[in-house]
C-alpha cells in the first residue's frame, strides 16, 4: 500500500507540470469596446477562438473540444448567401448548433454588460459584428 502511494506521488509530480502547459480557456470579463466597430469587437471578443482572420485558429482553439467555426466560409456553405439571421441568432441567443455549448459563449448577455444594459446598443453591437463577419467571407 505504502509503495503504491509513493508511486502515485511520483507519478503525480510528473503529471502536474504537463497539466500546467495544457492550454486552458481563461474566461475574463469582457473589456469595453466601441459598439460602432465590428472589427474592434471581433478582435476583443471573438478572435481568441475564431482567429483574427475568422478562420477558427485563434490561440484558445486548441483548448476546445469542438473547433471554432471558420467564419469566412459561412456564405460559401450557404449557397453563396451570407446567413445573417443564423449568425445573429448564434451570437445573441446561442440557438444554433454549438452555441451556448461550453465552447461557444452566448454573447447576448455578455454584450449587454458592456452596453450599460441598453438593448439598442446591444442590437448595434450585434449588427456591426455581423457586418464585420460578412466582410470576411471568401468569394
Ligand atoms: C471560447 C471560444 C469562442 C469564442 C470566444 C467565440 N466563439 Fe464562436 N464558435 C466557437 C465554437 C467552438 C464554434 C463551433 C460550434 C459548433 O459548431 O458546434 C463557434 C461557432 C460560431 C458561429 C457559428 C457559425 C455557423 O456555422 O453558424 C458563429 C456565427 C460564431 N461562432 C460567432 C462568434 C462571434 C461573433 C464571437 C465573438 C462575439 C465568437 N463567435 C466568439 C467558439 C468561440
């Protein structure tokens, strides 16, 4: 028994440093951004997972079970038409596949906290985020 315990201890000390280097998604409070800039908001809130270019290769992506969607292909995957409504629902309510899962936050309430809880500002933020995502579609 004692030997087994000791073994576990040694094993534990080998496992610990390895665990420390495993990337973890750190959830921090949303920092304030301008509701007028889709780009600024995307970089602040989305790029950690989706990447600055939206292709889904942000620094936090490797820590997720499900890989972030490549947001540049949304129009292509929808027969050439950018699915603005779907994107809006995904961001706001997390109703689409994966949203509101552990790996993709539901943004409605978070955006509300950086908008002084003003629904009009939240709507403006989501509109500008959608516009920015639409601008990154591959043709
Ligand atoms: C913590 C990581 C993470 C962050 C931060 C994040 N996403 Fe996501 N996102 C994901 C994952 C993972 C998926 C894929 C979910 C799935 O397919 O089940 C996803 C999927 C999406 C989709 C769905 C695409 C489709 O096919 O309908 C949209 C749109 C989206 N994200 C937009 C955003 C926007 C906008 C932001 C910033 C406000 C954001 N995401 C921030 C992880 C993240």
